[in-house]
C-alpha cells in the first residue's frame, strides 16, 4: 500500500543559503514546507552579558560584532543611548560625519543584501557586481576609520576622527557613480523575468501581521507601511535632509528586495546633501566628555533606523563606570519571528528566497 | 592538407595495418578502437579546457580576471585541480549503497562517449555512421538520468534524494519538447542519419527554416544538461549540490567534468542539426571543415555559459509548467506548421 509521509530536513547550520550559521528545521511534504522551525544561537557570544563587565567605552567594539555589515550604525545606536543617559551634546560636524558614515554603511549593507539575494535565487553575476561597488565603499570607510568591517567610529559626544583630506571629494565621486551602478543592478537583477517569477507573490506578508510581529525596516516597508525612524521620529540631523521613504505594495519578497534597492538611491541622496552641507561647518568633532565616564543612575533607550530595521539600545546605569545592563533590540532577530508562517506552503527554493528577502545577519540574530 | 588531416591519419593507419598483413576485420576493429580512444581523450581534455573557459568567461563577465596563476593565462589551472582531486580520498557515507554510489561516477562518462561516436566532426569524420543517428543520440542522452539517479539514491542523503528526484522529473519533461522540436527537421530531411541531415543543409541551415524548433531544442537542451537557469538539480543555494552532495575527490570531479561533456554534446547536436554541422558558411572552405564544426560548437557553448552567468534559477514548479505548458505545445505546433509548409511547397511544385 502506497502512502506518503512528511520528513524532517536540517536546513543548515552548514548551508550556503542561510547567511551564516543559522538552522531551519524543516518538515517537508515532498518539496513543500509544512513547518519551518528556525533554530538560532550558533553564533551567540553573549555580547549583552559581556557589556556588563566592561566600561562604557569598551562596549563600543562589541557593538561592531553584532551587525558586522553595517557596524557604523550599531556604534551609533549604542553611543546615542549613552549620550541620552548622560545628556551629552554632539557637535554639528560630528553629527554630519555620523550621518555620512552611517548612510555609507547602510549603502554597503544594502548593496551586499542585493547581491546576496541575487545569489540566493541563483544568479551569481549580480552578487559579484555588487561586490565591485561595495569594495569602493569599504575602501572609503577604511580610509575614514582604519578598518574595513568593525569600525568603532562613533565616540560618546562625537566621532573618533575627522574625515581625511580629500575624502569627501572621493565620496562625492562615488555617489555620482552610484545611481549608474544601481541602474545596472536593476537591469541585471530586478528586471530579470526569472528573478521576478521567483520573488513576486512569494512569501506574502500583510501590513497587519507585519505590525503585530513588530517587524521593521525594509521588511515592514515592503508590506506598504511607511515607517522609517529617520522620517517618523527624526533623530540626529535627519530632519535637515530631503529624502523619501520607499514603500512596497504587496508585501512579497520582491517588494522587500526592491525597497532596499530604492533605499540605496535615497541614501545616495542623503549623502550628497550632507557632503554639500558639511563643507560650511567647521568645528570640533567631539563634544566635552569627562575622561572617566560615569553616567548618573537611571536608564535610557535610543533607537535608530539601521539597515535591517529599528535598532534599539537600552542602557541601565547604576552610577559606576560599567553599564548595569545593556539590552539590544536586534531587528534581524525580531524580523525572523515570522519566518515559520511566512514559509509554510512554499517550496524549499522559496524558503531561500524568503530568508534572503528578510536580510538577516547572524551576528545580530544571535548577538 | 589540413582539411583531410584526420582522415589522412586514419587512412595511413589503415594502410600500415594492411601492409603488416592484418586481416580486414581486425583492421576495422583496431581503427574503431583508435577512433573511440581519440574521442575519449578529446572529451576529457576538452572538458578540462571548458572548465577553464567557464571560469574565464565568468571572470570577465563579473569584472574580474579569473584563474591566471598556473601556467600561461591560467591554462594549467584545471589540470592541476583534477590532479588534486584524483589524489583525494573518495569518502563513502556509512549508510550509502556502496555499489550504486561508486558505479555512478564511473558510468557518467559512458553516454557522452557513445554519443560522440556518432557525431560527424568534419567531412568524412564520423566514427560510426548510423542510419538512425539522431534516434541513437537522443536515446543515449536520456541515459544520463539513470546515472544521476543512481548517485542521488545511492548517497542516502535527503539533499541528494531531492536532487535526483528533480533530475528525473526535469529530464523526462524536457526530453519530450527536445525530440518533438527535431521532428520538424527529420520531416524536412526524411532521414535520421546525421550525415544526411548535414548534407541537407548545403544551401540553407535549418536554423533559418526551423527557427522555433532551434529555440525549443536549445532551451530544452540547456535544461537537459542541468545548466542555469535550469540548474535545479544542483541548485547550490537550495539543495547544496543535489545528487553530488556526498561525493568528494574524483567522484565529484567525474560529475563535474560530465557536466561539461554534456554541454559539449548539446552544442555539438545543435550544431549538427541546426547550424549545418561542418559545412562552411559563405563558401569559406579554406578553413577546414572540422574547424568549422568546433567554431560553431564553441559559440553555442559560450552562449550556454552566458546563460549561466546572467540568469537566476527557475523554480521546480515553474520549470515543469514551462516545459509542459509552453515548450511541448509549441513544438507540436511547429511539427504541424512544418507539415503544412511542406504540403504547400509540394503543391506549388518547388
């Protein structure tokens, strides 16, 4: 007597398409997914706990290791929370440098996400084309910070260093080239018939569910909700720039992906404006900050729009030079929460597309 | 001189054996063996070179250089790679079906070799001139399915099993449009002999008279050799490496080279059936016929590589839908239209 039954398959942790050491325990019916149970923690280093036994400054490098693809933004989020706690003022030039470096980091992260997404659905050339531009960004960031991935650029009350001579001009040149490069991605990846067949109508996410699951970033905006912290609650100096928040319509994989591509264009716009404005601002890049950092007793929560979504840092101080507790709202981790329901009923190939469209970084998921 | 280079070599060998007093039967057998060995060596070396070509093509398409360290222009890179892979152990999974697992990579080169034996490389350059050549070629091309299935099943791995299920489904559904598309050509020629098919293209290549058939044939053929956008069988971002997941060392290398051998086959078949085989276009006969054949073949191989580095991968259900809902009806329509065309041509008495 013939009968069929479901079976379990370990998708990861050693799998080329899980973007790191991430495991999904799949229950499959043929190739169809009945249940997808995400298992994370393979990269857990206990950063939140480690922060409790380090001084405030020493925590900054740890934040780099969370979302290592956009670590500039991670530094920024943490530094902002501590500044809020201490009531520190940040000089204007430092704010501009933070915006420029932060947006460049976001750009680098989105370029990688775009390329990796092309790789996930099987197109290898898109992946390497994206790396070509990312390399230029990385070179610029290296020139600014001395490091290619773990920048630790932000400091309490400012940034580590001013931009080197000629750096802003080089950045301006890259920003001039960038729209052309993004057009290339649109031609090779976005416009491809097979790519669209693979991503459109796949892994749908309704706006209500997106809010219920507290999803954020391009995943939320792909479902048609216009919520970008840079616009909704402008922090730093984002109210000075003219940019739009790209929103999707159907909440499928393609919309999530395309949101990122359009966000790159907006980032380019912001950087262009910031370069224009920073030229008129001369001044310190670091405010007056006491050598021994001892924030007053209390707590503070600061959130910024990272490349993956809303990144929040909650810092509790007990009056000593070490934080009592640091908690991070990691967008990658929270965005993963809906993976199971999102991928049920789709095929294995779609799971790869769905996972790629969420754009997770395992360093951030596992923290 | 160059034109008849290989036929002269064969003739020389025959004369040599004749003068040595070898009986005619043994003479023929020896000659056939020599031809087959030559083809085997050719396939293996060509597959090696194609791996390099693929990496170079990919490199230039992706704004990089590709291998350039081993030998001039990286020419020895793949040779060294294979050398390394030969020296590696072939790990056999504990729960694998040992016989099937080891037999699959050993057999994987048999169909390409047998197909190449029947393909005319140039003027009078065909090892086996069969009168059912086309039928023979298609029959053997589908044999690869079983070998992939053996490897996937024998590995006893879920990824391999999924991959080999995909192989069977894909090959069965794309065999049909492939054969149906060639039916139009067979109707025009009235023969399945590959030499006669080439001869029939003396005035006009079949790509001109049967353009849709060529498109269907080429798409289905790309799917047959599991290349992007139809590389679901490997689909490394989904099922890691499909049937080859558990293979290491030379076992893996055999499958890897077999992929290139099958690209060569489909390109050679498309050249023979649609691009006039070894016939020189525009009367450029000063270039030897076998060189023409290889030129055309390599252009098609390049197109296949171009596909690979441009397209993403199609999904399983889309693949099936495309095969059964678009290619099969289209190829049937092509047969129908060809029939009507032939009838009209005959009616006007051309």
